């Protein structure tokens, strides 16, 4: 009988302890109130990078949904916009220029977004293509030659400043890892390379 009473007391104490534990604050992405702040932004971007051992200029950007002013989930895309001449096989061949684009999924984590100066880290993971063509003849007349696709991964870091509550500027750097291209005259190593960038972010942070 004493053993049964002791067991009942211990069981009651265990239930009380479990009940107390349930009342304790649970750390989560949503925070203590169980609500997630949902925002989002777009970030047009210009990048200065290496391409075939020359200066390449990429235009594009990324955009997505931002959770709790920290985690952004979105997508991005970039394309080479300046003329970089491809090497000729024969002297009589027409002048051709390199063209490259890539796109992919972009997660980004912002550290202390509410501070005037803060940082963010992100990565683009996706794919793209490289080819040769004659520039500025119009989309209907332009012919892409020797096209090949590739996988791309590009980690990035931003140093940001808040201009207003809905506008901020960012400078930073990234490194583009390219794998799987097969276009003649260019290699994965020459498609890969570091980049410096400037972005304008606008949205609800």
C-alpha cells in the first residue's frame, strides 16, 4: 500500500514537472509569440567579375520572401552584358562574342537587420548556359552557336546600410563555381571566378 502511494506521489510530481516544462518558452524561428513576420524584397544587382581572364559585367538580381527580418527564400538570375570577343579558329571567321547567363534558388540570412550597418550571407544554386553569338543584331536575327549548359553555385556576402525602413544598399563579394560546360574555347575554370557587386534592396524587411 505504501509502495502504491509512493508511486502515485512520484507520478503526480512527474506530471507537474512536465506541465511546467510545457509552459517554458520554446525557442523557434517564429519567436515566443508564435507569429512569423512575413516580408519580401527585390534586389537589382550589378557584378564585376572575371570571364575568360577578362573583365565581365553581369546584370541581374534576386528577390524573395523574407521571414522575421532574417531569412529570405527566393530566386536570382544574371547575364553577361559587355562584349568579350571569343577567340577565332580561322582568321576569316566572323567576330563572335561570349554570352553567358545563369539562374537559381537563393537563400539569404541577414544578421541584425535592424542595425544601420549589418551583414548578410547568401548563395545561388542553379544552372545556366554559355554560347557564342553576334551581338546587337536583334533577338530574331541573333544565332547562338556552340551552346552548352552548366551547374553553378555562388556563395555571397553583403555589407549593407539601411537608407529607410524599406530601402537599403549593399556591396559585397561572391565566388562563382561553374561545372559541366562543354563549349569550345572556354573552360569551367574560365567561367568561374570572383565578383564584386553593388545592390539596391527595396521591400518590406
